[in-house]
C-alpha cells in the first residue's frame, strides 16, 4: 500500500511494478455535519463480497475523478453530489487488481440514499461497528481522525 498526495499532478502510471494494469478508482467519503461517514457493503458477486468500504467505482476512459464519483454515487446510492474535495490518493495491491484510489470528501449531496445494487450502508464513526472492512478502507478510517 502506498499513499500519494491528493493534488499529485504527475501522469498516472499505466502499469504497476509487477506489470499489472493500474485501475483508477474514485471513492466518496460522505461526511455528515456531525462527523459520521458512510460505509457501504460490497454486493454479491463482486470481489470481497460482504466487506465494507467507502462507495465509488472505476474511472471510465477520459473521465475525471469528480465525474466518475458523481456517476458512481448516482448509480450506487441514487444521490447527486453537490460538492466534493479531492483529499488523498492510496495505491493498494489486491489479488484481483492493483488499484489507485482517489478519495474525495463529499459534504453536500441531493437525494435520499438508496442501495441501488441491493447493498447495505451504514453511517459510522470510530469505533466502527460493521465488519469486515475492505483492506484499503482501514487506513482511511484512521486518517479521518487526523482531519
């Protein structure tokens, strides 16, 4: 796992050190005014089925992080983001994919949350009450304490 700065403007590497393609992913950290954040459970049929994570998904060709995040949160949760702030970038090597996760804080959105893929979701704060967490989610929860 490797952390990079959210404002890192270097061109993204096409392949990880082991030659596998890097999958670019936009991830939303929905935060309520009281500090609670949203975790969603991965739906059936996906790698790490049943694990909890921050919602989001893969960038499509030519798509910005913000556009991908808006599309994914609408597809997954039925909401439209009103504002998002790029926050941190984390690379993680999963057995099924090498991912570069672009975490964005989302404090304003329109619409009511609905698990459109049949997934559960839960508002959380530390200590987390859902389990298991997706491995790349764990350090992010700790970062939220740091601001």
